C-alpha cells in the first residue's frame, strides 16, 4: 500500500518477480548485509578508523532502486553509501580495502566510508543534505543535454529539514527537471526520533507543489514498483518525492551504540518481523518462486564470497606516501609540506 500526495494514481499494487530477478535481489541484499556486518567487526578490531556508517537493514532501498532505473540515470546519496556502491558494481573487496585505507580501494584508500563512486553513481556526500542540490544539478544536466536520463537524489530524514533541500525542490519544479528526491526515513536523525526533529513527518508531502509517494522501504518489491512509477513521472512531468520508510540496525555510526534512544527490543522486533531479506524470502517461498533450500544456498554462497573478498582486501597494500597528494591537483605537486615548513615529502 502506498500513500499519495498530489497524485490521483500511484505505483502498481501488484509486483511480479521472475527467478532471475529474485536471485539478484536475494544475492545482492545478502551481499550487502554480510559486507556491512563484517565491516563492523573490522571496526571493532581497529582495522577501520574514522567514520563508518552502515547500511544493514536498509538494503531493499538500494537494491529495489537499481532494479528499476536505467543506464541513463544518475544517482547520488549521503554518507551511508556502501550499499549503493555495491549495486553499481563496486565489489566488497574494494569497499573493505577503501575502509581499511588500502590502495586497491574504490577511492585508492583515501576516501573512506563516505566517499565511494562508480559509473552512474556520484557517491556519498559528507555534508548532511549537501548531495541534494547536486542531484538537482544532475537533473539539470540530463535535461540540458537531452540524455533522457533521470537524476536520483537520496537523503535521510535527518537531512529533510535542511534549507538547501527546499531550494532544490523549488528550482527543479520551476524548471521541470527530471529529478526524483528519495528520503530514506530510517526513523532516527542520528539519535533523534523523527517527531522530535521534524514538525511534519510526512516527508513525501513536504515538496509543496511537488507530488510524493510514501513507500514501505523494507519490501524490495514495493521499492522497485515505486521507483519504476517515479522514473516514468519524472521523465515526463518533472520532480517527484519518494519517502522510503526503512530502519537501520546499527547506530548512526560505529561510535553510536544505537541503544540510548531506542530499546534493544525495538531493534530485535524489526529484525524479526520486518527484515527486508526475510520478507522477500517469505514472499518467494509462498509464491513458489524459490524453495527454502535455494534461499539458504544463495545466502551461504554469498556469505562465503564476501568472506573471501575480505581476506583479499586484508592482504592488499597501503598507498605509498608519495600518493598522498595524487589526484588533488591536475599538475601534482612535487613536494608536500610536512608538520613544519622545512619538512617536505
């Protein structure tokens, strides 16, 4: 069931999924889940330093989105970006390597958790809500160049009240840009529950003249159908907002235990009743698309593949000191100043 704003008709209430699509969705969500859970272990072992924002629990949003967009489209999101990197072709090995600062990482070990990129994927953004105007710019580029593509700007409920988001709404509506704004509402902005940080928690209805759809972001089939609908609308009529109601299993980042503002029982309840992987598995078994044994086999083989990629990433080397200033200037500096003026590298 979808909730609509300024729309007479919404996404299809029926979703069909063949064996190939089911395998992709199950495999990719399990791949992301295992990768993120292993990243948490690496952080606790101090093999990962700095920020680490994990996507466990929200996998259906990235996977369902990828199943309905086209190769002409552009996507940008916030700093919780590992899942999106994966659906756009980045391997777990590249993600692990990046997180551990290895030169085989997707950003050569210098970007870390928040800065991963791929073809069509314009990465994570370290500034809360900072990616949304960029998403509007991507939409402008698609319209200006006549590519036929649609831009997708993802942001969280914690960013939904940032001023630049409403500026982006206004410009994209004024110019009828092919942009879909997607609010991943995981119910908490850092450690603040939605109704304590937003006066209006109907994020899909906050675009004034821009229509919106509220979606169950824990069901990959619902996400896929909503994205398909939104893409067709944006390409034809301009901007639209999707609110994906989802849930993160970890805290905001690894420095946040995630239990000071919500109970452990709440997290366990969501994991038991609304887990996106289990919901899809149940649908597939009930409709005769997959057997329970097939689902277990997909999970086990995927977990094994991720574990192998982790070991490969651990064996990868760190960047050389001479690489520290690479990819900063068009003409690289020959020397980089150290702690004091007379120390150079």
